[in-house]
């Protein structure tokens, strides 16, 4: 059941981003729910599982969007790798770990996307509106991350996302 839920979470997140959250955008910015789930998974699991999950979630997002296949997969995989490396050094029970993790992960993911876009496309220009969009996405992600982290952490320890070996 855990693996089905881990598959459904990014599907639900992509659906919510493209439907419900589009009505509640902040200056045109939407929360990156897939990134939030990837960061929380990375904070609670080892680096190998985190990297694979981040890459697969990013690939799922790329396939849904239908263009530039691989950019989100690489960016989210790299972000998950870095946060998977940190998972042994943080106090996961503290909600602020999740919130601060999402804050820095949003910045890291945006930098990765910018760099990959510059490398991949002949004409790509970073505009000030893109920087503002990332700023508003940081705010949105941080606001959404608090209740989601509580659910994700509790579910990983005692609920449906718990590993089989932890029963």
C-alpha cells in the first residue's frame, strides 16, 4: 500500500497544481507540491531511495507537461539527492525542519531549472519576472508545507507511508 500511495501522491499533486491551486495563485505563482513531497520523502528516507523518488516524480511531472522531458526529473532528482544526504543530520520531528527544507529546496530546484534551461535551449533569458515568480513560489511552498509535513511525517512513522520493516 505504501508504494501505491507514494505513486499517487505526485499524481494528486500534479492534478491539484493544474486545477485547484491555479485559482489560488499568488502573483501567478503556484506551489510545487511535487517538490514538497520529494523533499519530505528525502528528509525521511535514505539518499538512494530519495534520489530515485525525486527523479521519478520529476519525470512524471515532465511527462504530464509534455515538453522538455527530463529537466524536472534531473532538478528534482538532484534536490532529493542533496536532502537525502542531509536526512541523517536533522531532527525530523521538528516541523521547522520540513519548512526550512522546502524553503531551500525551492531555491535549489529553481537554480537547477535555470541552469538546465540555459544549457538546453539556444535562446533562454532570465527575466526579473522569473525571479519574482520563484520568490512567490517560495512563499507559497512554505505556507503549504507546514500542514503537509505534519501529515507526511505522521503517516511515515505510523500510517500508510510507513515502511514494511517499521511495523
